[in-house]
């Protein structure tokens, strides 16, 4: 019998104690039943909410590290489309001149997300969204897609390193010619 089958048997034997076999010898204590999941679950949050569309209670297990406060969803009927788990990256800001004056904008941040009730199956799996510049996103990246973005950015960083070297040389030549 599998662990899952074992755990699905509730206390039906306890409800009918007369049907339990009588043992003639003491039984050594059983080791604790193994967890269904092999991953540690101590930091996973489990909660439920009422689906505003159907009235059914739906269960949710947050992904590890989820930073979303789900208390409002858990306490009031919610649309499943409004349920997501997210882990944010550290924000970095650069002065971006989008409207004629430099403005501090968030660049190259990312979020690790799961939308457990999404219509698109890929969004039900952990995926990453990259904010290239404030409010401009590349969304729903799987590991290969994120690797492509990283490779592209690495290429751009190398081009910026070459531009930096050219800038240093150009400035030195400019100063020398004065």
C-alpha cells in the first residue's frame, strides 16, 4: 500500500472499535508515517478560500518563500484568477531619462510566480517575470526562457564593457589632444 493510500484511510477503524483485531502481545510503537511530499513542508503555507463564482472552498498551498499576504483572499470570497504566489527580487534603480529629465526607475527586477488557478497550464507552474524597466515586463518565463533572457543580457553587458573601454580610450585621447 502506498503512502498516499495509507494517508487517505482516515480513522474509519477507530469509528468501529469492535472490528479492530485483538492482539495477544504488545505491539512495538510504529515509526511516524513518512510525509507524502519528500520536500520539507514546514515553510509552506496552506490555506483555503471560497470561490466567488461557485461558492466552493478551494485549497491552496503557497510555493516556498511566497511573500503575498493571502489573508484577505482567505477571509472573503475571491475569484480564483486573483490568487497568486510570488517571491520578489531585490529592487535596483537607475536614473532613466524617459521624459527629458532623469527619473529613478526600477530596472531588471524579477518575480518568481505561481498562479494556481490560471487558464494557462504553464502559469500554474513556477515561472519568472522580469521587469526590464519600471512597469515593462517579460512575463511567464520558464527555465529555458529565463536562460535566453540571461544570455541576451550577458551579451549586452559584454557590449557595454567594450563601450566602456572605448570611452576610456576616447577620453584619454581627447584630453591628450587639448
